[in-house]
C-alpha cells in the first residue's frame, strides 16, 4: 500500500558558528492516510525542524520526503508550494496570524489560491463554531487571547480539507479543558474526514490519544517508552 507520507533516512543539519549542527540524524517514518501520530521530545531536539520537512517548507540535507509517493525534494519551489496549499495543513508553534485581517479573513487565506466558495465559507464558519469562536469572526488577532489565536490557526490549517495536518504544539497555550476540546476536534476530523495527523506536543495526554507515539531523541525517532 502507498503511504501518504514517507521519510527515508532524512538528515538535516545547520551551519553554525562552531561548525555544523546535525539536528536530524537519519529519520525514517511512514504515515498512513487517516492515521494519527504524536511526536514527543525535549525542547531543541528538532521537532519543529522535522515538521517543516514533513510540511514541504524545508528540504533535508539528505534523504527523501515522499508525499503520495512523490519526492518533495525533486519539486521546484512553486510545485512544493502547490502541494503544501492543497494537501497539507500546518499549525505553527508561533501561530503566524495576519494582524490586519479579521478571524474570518485569516482562516480563509489558504483558500484564496483556489477561490473562496460558499462551501469554503460555510466550512470556515462551522469549524470556528466547533472551536467556540463563531462570535469572533470579525475580530482581529490582537483582540484575542493566546489560546483563541491558536484555535484560529488550527481552523486556518483545516479550511482546505487537507489530507495531512501537521500541528506544532497545538495545545501549548491552552488550559486543560480547552486543550482537551481541541484534541477532540482533531480526532473527530481524523475520523470523519480521514485527515492524517502528525502532532508535536509536550502533552502526554494529547499524545496518548493518537494511534502511535514516537519520541525524537539524539536526532532519531524511536517508539515512545511506556511509562511504567
Ligand atoms: N534555521 C536554523 N539555523 C540554524 N539552526 C537551527 C535552525 N532551525 C533550527 N535550528 C536548531 O535546531 C535545533 C532544533 O530546533 P527545533 O526548533 O526543531 O527544536 P524543537 O524540538 O522544536 O524545540 P521546542 O520544543 O523548543 O520547540 C535547535 O538547536 C535549533 O537551534
Ligand atoms: Mg518547536
């Protein structure tokens, strides 16, 4: 069976003042369509770096990143951007909302490329309602709390119905109840729409709700050790 996303011996290093820093040292992992994967690991271990590679925002120093069987490293920047816009939703660790736009406009940004149809508008409204922000559609990000902004960023990532949702600490600035509700939303979309999830998190509670939990340590991904 063809995997949705496949990383083969992916390495990513950065040039630094003290020489090269090898952050990812040979990552091989497959994500099936419709599955849900959590990635745990200490601060600075390379989780965001890994997510950028999965999200076609960055290319590895060596190794392959295959989406729908196509090697993303072979694509031009324009082709990669198209794949990202149509197939992938990304929730960034820093949410990157556009300050001048309202909540409604922010969540519709990914749809601008293909066109904002009534259907997309309706989906945006429904998703905002599900995260409890239906009455904030006309607000700008500066008038929202950190957790509210994070929920807007999640809706924006979902508006184009991506096959793959990558989320970097999506519950990082949420209280327990709001974080649980966001976890509910992600898992409901995973079940209802078959959206594959890759969630980077420090929350063991959220991680435990995914099908699979891996830990990133010393630049390698390993099955998470059971808490005994
Ligand atoms: N563009 C870059 N240039 C140089 N070094 C980088 C770059 N991006 C990341 N790094 C380095 O790679 C390492 C991993 O960074 P990354 O942001 O992936 O960590 P993380 O696991 O997401 O941490 P956190 O949990 O704090 O978000 C860090 O040491 C960082 O300094
Ligand atoms: Mg990070």
